[in-house]
């Protein structure tokens, strides 16, 4: 079983309002992230939030999705949110996809390719790459979770990647979607679906 942890505890300072709840077509930004993961076949999704709760979508219609709060969201970085998410995953989970709550452009077919590579070769880390630039979502196997859980600031997930650089499977993707996220109002207006 492969789970996904959506990192959705950011402060949205550059956006000026909670970006996970912004409208995105018929859903919201985080609703689209959840939909893409489920469409790709991910069976268990944990959304880690901070001081902004998910609004605009009825999570009760998604039994595979649950939310947890990161009490360190304001002072911690993504690492603390990932640690909170990892601690809630089922015992039979073998790997985790790390997705961003502000990446509604994520494509389900990219997620499917990542899952296929893991099921075939079971590398410790899979990172999608577009034109030699690392994107998201990442996949990290359970073998590395104790290391992630033991990390503390100022270390970040980049430190984990550098430490295991020889064990990374880079999956070349032909779409820049793996690099796209929403940081500013200009990003949102540029990329949001026009109804």
C-alpha cells in the first residue's frame, strides 16, 4: 500500500489569503490535489493542515482522505508537517507520496508513473524531474521514515535527498506540471481554470 501526505500547512503569505481553499474549476486548489491522487489509485491520503482548515469540499465523500493538524505549522517548515503525516499512516503502508497542497496542476498520470516505478523496482526515493529540475510529488519508501522522523530543524527534506543522492530514481517527465505551484495572486490568475 502506498499513501500520500499532502503538505497543506503553509501560511500563504505571498498569496495573501489561504490558497488551499481558493476555487479551482468545480473544486478547490487542495480538492484538485486530492482528486488527482485518488484518480491515480492512491488508497490513503492524509492532508496536513495548520491554522487554516480545508473548506469548500465535503471530505465525507472521500473515505480514503483524512486531515490532521500540525501544531508546529507556524514555526515549523515542511519537515514538521511530513513528520505529523507519517505518524498517522497505516502499518501496512510501504511508501509515501509527498504532495504539495498548492499544486493543483499535478497530473494523475504522473502519479501513476511514480507508482509503477515503485512497484517495479522499489527504489528508496523517486523524484519526478522536468528538464533536470526536481519536482513533486516525491515518493519515499518506508525504509527512510525513521530517518525523516528523527530529523529536526535546521535540517530539511533537501538534506535527506543529498544524503541519499545515490539512491534516487529520477523519473523524467515531459510536462512542467511537476514544477508548478501557486505562490502569488499572479500565479493563481495565470493558471486557474477559466470557466
